[in-house]
């Protein structure tokens, strides 16, 4: 189970491991400089993660690797499956590459 905390540009997640230990992860989300506009597309996605991917930092990777900004609107993650509804924002080519990346790793993706 992941307890997720979102603030202005920080995402924090606390995960309790099988041994009872708690691991914390923190991600600083990118900000745009004042007056700087990013030409971007926003896509709403529903992602389903198989058990083997639950502990991988998939969302961090797409934010970091492809320069996308994500906004999680709903999430349910347990030891067996993960489900996340989010909006991704960024250039079309980066968005397409991130969706391909997710799909290649076994994430089920539904747009809309």
C-alpha cells in the first residue's frame, strides 16, 4: 500500500515493505519559469500495473526520462495490483514515447 502526498510541486510516497519497514520516496516535479509557456498536450490515462511492476518507480521514470508532468487524480495500489488515473502533460512526441515505454513494460493503458 502506498500513501501518496501531493503538494505544490512535491510528490511523496510511503510504502510498507513485506518486512514491515517503511520506505519513503520523494519526487520534485518540474516547474516552468514565470511567463514561460510549454506547448503541450494533456492526455487523461488509466493505468493498470501488474504485480511485478508495483515497486518500480514507473511514474518517476516517465516524468524524468520524457520530461512529462503528471497529475494523479485517483490511485489504488496494493501488493497484487496497481491502478492509477492521471493526466499527463507534455509534447506529443514525448507523450507517445512514454506510452510506448509503459506498454512495453506490461502496463495496461486506457485513454479517456
